C-alpha cells in the first residue's frame, strides 16, 4: 500500500499534464497567449500532485525509478487521452514504439 501513493499521485498528475500540454490542440482558433495561460494554470495542479508523488516515492524508489515510472504512466495516460479526448487513432507502430519504452521499466526496476 505504501508504494501505491506515488503511483496514484503520478497518474493523477499525468492526467492534468496531458490537458496542460495537449488539451489546447482542440482550441486552435483560441489566441495562443490564452491557451498558454490556461495551460500554466492546469500545470499548477499537475505540479501539486507530481511534487508530493516524487517526495513520497523517493522514500521507496530511486530518482531513476521514479522517472521511469512517470514515463510509463505518461504513455498509458497519453494513449487514453489521444483516443478519448483528441479522437486520434493509435496505430500499431505507435504501440510497438511505446512497448519498447515500457521495456525500459524492466531494465530500470530489475535487481541485477
């Protein structure tokens, strides 16, 4: 259970991050300064989750493990975000590329 808190917080922070980084793509007619401002406001909440996730997580994981975990979570959240919010299809080559990135998780977390 103690390992779950950083995973949950990183997942929630990644949801905010997706909207901050890519949510504006649905509002291409909105002024750039406005989408930057809104993105920064959304990113504030992302940081409010991400910073404690790393602080708590560093009690159990190395910084490299936390970063790898965050990237793996980002890929999973990104796939859902792309499909359900941006209405983009995920092609087979994207999945293969993502799978190779997820393979990095094995190498980082494996006790050698």
